[in-house]
């Protein structure tokens, strides 16, 4: 069964995602306890550490400094780091655009993802608040 990549690959990604989500949760609790403030240090540390690991791991894997099976790459990048922090994937995509295309295209993606993501979050908050208020009436 695990010889079939159509089964093996999603299982690997899923295992990585489970461990990434749990790591994010427990590290978040731990960091929140260390830095008992209103500033989201835990999210900042998790996102920055995820970016570091994404950069370190993909450089090793893609530049062939070490041989890593494609399923293990997906387990770590898409599964673990994608679940630990999607911010690392966002930064990896921005870096690829900077390298492969141009500074302008990379900046458009980087800035628009930031602004549109924040605006979408605020819009979702507003719509949920509106729906909740309508439901209470």
C-alpha cells in the first residue's frame, strides 16, 4: 500500500501537518507563558522560526547539498511547515519571485499578500459580526 505514491505522499503530508499544528499550538502556549504581554510574541517567533527552517531546509534539499526523498521534502515543507506556519510558504514564494522574475513582481506579491490578507481578515471579522448581530435580532 505505501509503495503507491498516490497513497504514500498524502499520508506523509498529513503526518507532517499533524506534527506542525501540534508544535505550533504547544510552542504558542509556551511562548505566551514566557512573554505575558499583549504583543503576539508567540506568533512572531513561530512565523520567523518557520521561515528560517523553510529557508534552511529548502536550500539543503533543492541545491542537492544532501539527498532528501521527495516525500520527505513534502512532509517537512508542505506538511510540517505549512501547518506550523503558512507565513514561511508565503515568504518562500516571495523569495522565488524576487530571484526568478523581478524585484517589482516580488514586491507586488509580498505587499499585496500582506495588505489583502489583513483586509480579508478584517472583512471576515466585520461580516461575522454583522451576521451575529442580525441573528440576535
